[in-house]
């Protein structure tokens, strides 16, 4: 269930704290993310680079790992910040990753304002598609 009120400033603050832990010796572009889970938990993540660039983990990957490691659930609100605290839009791959773990109607703070997961990844294929197909 998506809370009626999201404290975006507080969520962004958690993302900023996570961003400060980013491991970015190559790009020097730290990213932090934070999300509210449907049970009220707040989780976060940061990007972790690798000399073999293809193995770099986006902040969204570490967030989803934190979700799994702390009991699972569905994401209801999400924000992503750069090293200056500016809003970032997750890339397409990360939008798909977030969709996989989102509650229906999950909210994202984006560079163009608050959007739903369906607005930033229209016509997405994911768990809900499979549930509908098998119903």
C-alpha cells in the first residue's frame, strides 16, 4: 500500500547518505537511492564500480539486494540522487529492475517530478503480466 503522504525530503536524505558510501574510483559519479517498502521500512543503495566496467552495480541493484536481504516486500516510493543531491532518472535497465519489485503504482521522484512506475516504464512486462496470464 502506498502511503498517502511521502516525505520526499527525508527519503532524499537517506539516498544522500547512501550516495556518500558509493565506490566510484573510475567514473567519479556517485549515486545514492532510497525507497520505502510496503511494510514501512526504508532501504537504500549506492553504485559500486568495477575495473571491468560491465560488472559495475548500479545503485538500484544494491537497493534491490538490500530489499531481499531484509525481508523482501514491494517498493512503494523511490528516489535517486547524484553526488550533488540532484534527482536522477534510473536508466531503462534499472527501471525494469525496480518494476520487478514494485507495488502497483509505485511512485518515483524524477527530474520531471513525481511519476508512477507505469509512467516511466509504460507497457512493462513483469510479474503482474505473468500473474494475469496464468489467472
